[in-house]
């Protein structure tokens, strides 16, 4: 079974644009779980332009499902994760001023750094996932760093899907197969939506979890949050 983890960053973006607490990030996360989501994802950035560090502390005791914290493992982020102690931390190499994640790790060039970060989180009993492009070498590097999982960066798949989905998914299939060979579990995320999700699920040899935020929240504007989550869960069957 592939789990659906809902990224609630966009809810925080909307809240922060007006001030106050509307919409309520914590209530939305709880409602997502009530409607069937098997996880909640947050991606706090240093400038706290959407999810704030305090949101992360507030969310943890409210959730009885997997909590996934994404981010670049700068000192402040590492401290947050070790204090909150989520089920999973996803390491993403985004710059502080990036609008959204735009690349996976070069796990070869950053091998020593990633190995030390994985060691820290593993010593805390926190599952670690490394965000990678669909490149067999990067998957191998993640395994050598001591990660438990990879998260495949699926923007290229999403962009190329309508031009030719078989070609779009081919490198992801190979990367996923290599992950399985290396003993890694496999997550995926970025620009996944109701058009391209089912084919990804059906084609990859393993898919443990998807993290979806932007498209899901956009769909919820038209369909409502409950029906939207039901639709994404159906796509993952």
C-alpha cells in the first residue's frame, strides 16, 4: 500500500498572506487525517514564509499518523527535528530563497555530509529519506550515506507526462529498481496530481509513500478537502 502524506505548506501560505489564523493549519492537518490521509508533511524554511517552526511543534501532538518534516539540514532544522522527533525526516537541498524544491541531492559530492546527518537522525530513531533525482548513481549514494529511503523528485516526470508517459517514467523506474536492489524504501513527490499519480503508482516496482501538497490543495478549492483526499487515495489503489 502506498501512503498519502498531505503537505500542508500551502495552507500556511494562505494564512500568512493575511495574518491571524485563517485558515487554521493545525485544524486542516487533523481534518486531512480524519478524511483518510495516512501522513502529514511540512517543509519549514528558514524565513518561515509558510510553515513556521512553531507550527511544527503544535502539529506533533495532534497527529496519530506519520509526521514527515522536510528541509535542508542546516543546524536550526536539525535541532527542530531532533526535538520534535517525527516518524520521518526528508533531506532536501533547497536554497534558503528557493520558491520550491528544484533539485535532488548530489549524494556523491555530498557523501560525507549526508552520512553524518543520517547518523544523527538514525541515532534518534528517526527514519531518514534523501530527496534525489531519478539517477541510479544518486540512489546508490543515498544508500551508502545510510539513508532508509529515497524520495524521487518527480517534477520532470510531471512535466513530460502528457508528451509521453512511458518515456517520462523510464528513469524513475530504473532509479526505483536500483533503490529496491540497495534495500531502500521509496517515496515520491513534487508536482504529482490526479492526472499522473495512478500511472506512477502502477508502474514503479515499489512506492511506499507520496507527499502531495500544491495540487491537492488546488483540487480541494473545487472538490472540497474530503472528496479530494478520497480521489488521491483512489488513485493510489
